[in-house]
C-alpha cells in the first residue's frame, strides 16, 4: 500500500515541472521557476523509484505519467485558462480508465 502512496506523490510532483516552466514563461523570475521545475522533477523521480520497488515498472510508469498528465491538464484549465473541451475531457477519461485497467491487471 505504501508503494501506491509513493506513486501518487510521484504523480503529484510530476505536475510541478510543466507548471514551473509555464510560470517561468509568464514571470520575470525565470530562474526561480525553472529551479522549482528541476526540484519537482527530482522529487517526483525519487518517489517513482520508491514505488517501483513493489509495483511493476510498466504499471508504475504509466500511472505516474497519467497522474502528471491529468493533473497538468486540469491545472491548465483552472489556472492558465487553457481550453476545456469535451474531446480533452474524454481524452483524460480514457487515460484514467487505462490506469484502472492496468491496476486491475496486476491485482488478478
């Protein structure tokens, strides 16, 4: 169970690097936000490493990437005024469903 907590944390920190890069583009404090991105990437990698001790690498990586992509998509809509389209939300739903099927495949 702890491995899944690590994986969730890895996915949450995965969102920090594209968010930091976006903030760097919008700010005069570019070095600060790029540094934020690099630190977030490192923390995300550490948690992914810890999760992969117990979770198969394919499932861990796919889940990590999906959490990061889904979270970044949602952050983009709510904080950066990115487009919110039915097709975009359908894509996110398909990503989430894929992760559910992967999780079910290792539980069987």
